[in-house]
C-alpha cells in the first residue's frame, strides 16, 4: 500500500502517522469498572494496616494482579508486591502505589470509617486510618492494571505494577531496591506514581516539573548541662536555657547561612527536659525535622546545626565532654523527589488529552517527603514522575475558597476524599500516560 493510501486510511479512522491508532475509550471502560473499584476501595479503607504490617493489603493487591494475568511476586522488600506483565517488545513502564496506613483514629463521621485498633511497634494501642490516601493509590493501581490488560492490543512492552509498603516511615522503597527490584526484574525505562492531594478538587490533576517533594531528615539533639537547685541557677549550667538558645539560633541557618533562593525548613517538633518546678536538670532533648530540595543544602543544614550547638555550649563554659550530641537518623532519611522534566511533559500531554486541559493544573512543590524519589536515584538514574490527584469534593473546595475555612489536610483524622471521582481520575490519567509511554518512538 502506498504512503498516500496509508495516510488516507488513517485520516478516515481518526488517527495519523504521528499518532498511532488506539481505539481506547478509557472514560467508558473505567466507568464500567467503578462499582468493583469502589468496593475494593471501601475494603481497603476499612482494613488499614500500619507500616511493616501490610500483610493483608499486599495479599489483596497480589490476588487482584494475579487474576489479571500478571506474574506476581509477594513479600518483596517486606510486604511488597511486584506484578509483571510482558506484552511484546517495547519499553518497561513501572507504576508504583504505597500501601501503609497511619496511627490515626478516624473522625470523618463516614459510614465506612475505619474502626481498626491495633498495637504499634512500641506496644501502644492506636487507631489506624488511611489518612494519606494510600487506599486510593492501591485502588488506582488495580484499576490501571485492569485498563491496561483490557487494552493490550494498543501497547507493547513490559508493565511492572509495584505495591510498596512502609512509605510513611521511609523504609519501603529502600527495602525493595535493596532486595533487587531493578535487578531481579526488568529495569524500568519510566517510573510513574500518583498521590492524592487534600488541596486540589477531585477530577483535577496537579503536576510539578523538577523538585516536587523534599529531602526529609530526623535529627535528635541532646543538650547537656550541670543541674542543681532552681533557687541557685548561678551554680549550674542550665540545659533548658541552652536548649532555648539553640532553638532560636537554628532559625538563623535558613535566614543567614543559606541562599534565600534555596528552600529550607528546620523545625523543632519536640523538646523535653526537667522533672520539677524547682530543679534544674542535667539534660534536655530536642527532636527536629529538616526539609530541603537541594542535596547540598541538606548537608549545609546539618553542618550548621552541629556547629551552632557546639558554639553555644562553648559560650556557656561547658566542658567538652558536655557538648551537645547531634544524631542524624540516616537510616530514616528520605531524599527529595525530582520529577524528570521530559517525562513530566509527556505525562502532562497524555493526561490533558484524556481529562481535558482545564483539568490539569500547575501544582507547587511541597516540603512533605515521599520515598518515591529513591526510584530515580539508582545508579542508572531512571526518569520518574509523580503527580497529584485531586481528592477534595468540589463543593467543599469551593466553600473553602469562599469562606477561607481550611480543608482537612493529609494525615488529618478528618480527611475524607471524594473517592469515586478521585479513583476514576487516577485510573484514566495513569492508564493514558502508560499507554502513551509504551507507544513513544
């Protein structure tokens, strides 16, 4: 057949040489799948599991993927699940969802609210809730798998569906990569994820190019002193006063030591010391969270707080043996998430073509953390992109704009996503993005 005849035939059936012909109607097929997806969501929402305890959630995801014909590996990097579907020659696309819930007692008042109570790692009884939308993420993962299986004729390549545990404690991605996620299975050409947003209306998607989420470090500072009677402070080296000076001095790191063009947050979230009104203690403990995007800024933050704490101790005349102890929890460190700009542009174009330009917005980077960023920091630097999935019921969103009343945030006991619209948007957006990536030249 001549090139002219091929072009004419393509035009007759609504496609072109530049855009392959895909008879995919994701809106209709996703709508048909929604009753089962909503049932899955409600099950996952009512049966949340804490980090490192996601046994039942992972088993359910594994079961759903196996039914669709995926080759499924369970208990990978903890309660991780990897589903692989080979569909001819082509790129490997990995789609990731996280599975763990939070130690929060749900207060949404919904009829389907979680009533789960369990024991945490410290043997404390806690309520459990999907307060960060991971139930939406898992449901969207399964829904996307269903759509891609149903549309196998429209793409070629290898699809990796990854259900990752322990995101909330920064351990899941590390564990799966350490066990060999990119060596035991195909190394992905593209890695996609989504995360619900508590500040974007349901039905819309927010996309950030470049840095999207922050470096996160937990730091413990033990401030030492020489205790004594509260009536004779001149005979002591008061660690409460030293700790107070440290808290204030730390604020100058961002304001006076770092470029004002570099985002930086140092927050003291906990301070504990002393036991009685009239006793000056020997010790005060501080717990900090550090946030940044640039890895070099992170190192500057840590070096500066070590220098400042030591300097304050010296100025108080403390012996070197009583200088503050600064411990950075490297094992809990979460790196910043950098959305590959080229991949972002492709994903954005796909989602706009599926959901409409008006439903895709420019989102701002946030100082929250996500261990999804680790997948882009392996030796071969795979391109990654995670996008925000609007989850706020539209009328509630508009009411918040009109009244100025704050919406419940992620990790709030009152966070209740508009789950039918959110899930449908997530499935359609992710499915279209994946199909288009499989068909990229």
